[in-house]
C-alpha cells in the first residue's frame, strides 16, 4: 500500500488494523555510471515489492541524505548531519502522532545510519514505539550473497548497486577496478576524494549479468518480507555483519 496512491481516509482505515509504516531513506549522490538516485531507487524498488506483498504502508522516499564526500560530483545534494537528524525526528513525529507504532527506516545509503541516532534520542520520551533501521545490502542473506559474488562493505557504485531495470541510464562498462580504500577518507575534501577515485566507482566489478541481479533483488525482497512479518521484536537477536 503506497501513501502516494492513498488519500487520508484510506490511511486512517489502514490504521484501524495495522500500525506499521516503512520509510525508505535514500540519497542523491554520484554512483559512477549509475544514476545519482541509485541509493533511493534500489531501496525503494525492494521496499515497494515487499510492502505490496505484505500489504504494509510505504511512505514516499526521502531522496536526500548526508553525502558531503560526493559534493565535487555535479548533481549531488547533501544534507548536513544536524538537518538530517531533525528531518528523521520530524518523520517519526508525523507517523507517531496519528497512531503508527512500528516504524521501519529502510536505507540504501551508508550515511543514513545517523537515523539510528535519531531513533535512540526519540525513544527517550516515546518508549512505546518500535523503531527499526535496516540497510538492504546488509540484510544477512543478501549480504552473504554479495560477499559470495566478490564484493565488500567498502564497495560503492559497483555491480551490487547496478540493476539494469532500476538505475542504469547508460550501458555500464564491463570491467574491473582495483579497490580504492583510503583509511582516512573522512579527512579528505570532496575534491580530494574525487581525484582519488576518478569515475566514482570505489572498486570491484562494474556489472553482473541481469539474472544474477534479479536473483539478488528477489533475495532482498524476500528478506524484507520476512522482517515485515517477524522482525518487530525490540529484543530481536541477530548476528553482526562481518
């Protein structure tokens, strides 16, 4: 169920039987040959499919996040951390005010982990809420498949974020790039980082065959479906991502 295709009366009726809502957290930043909206589009398509299957309300995505590292690449839009934390709190406010009790932030961008901090602060006064945060590429089975295919948690703009039917505006080069890992990348200016990484791909294969990506997409959708059904326990125990 999509907020953008519902009126307020439909949402009010939904709340009579369900208190779950999903917020997709994206970003607008360089992703090599893929779209600047990659972080939003990938998470959104996965969330939309899972929410439709489970009849869970899905809000329109937040297209901007903290992306200061990417500001030397034209088209990037970055929110300051303070701004971002306030936006997340306002989003929770808006949902909790009318009766939503279980809120999932489903992210496609590493910088959005700050939403966890906003959630922790929010729960100081609203412990009756259940606030969860998940990143699509770090869902356990999905991440296991990603590592099996040779990717790492440091990859950015490589094949794992490149879906032919979602976010490829041009033909993606079929090539491999040695990993560009800079331990103190946070200490570089956007211009210095652009100089270091060139086309914006941090490393690895640029593309995978479409059947491989279809399989990864379906795996992520099924994992999110499972979360929507069974993942709301506040004391849910999970294995850390390695």
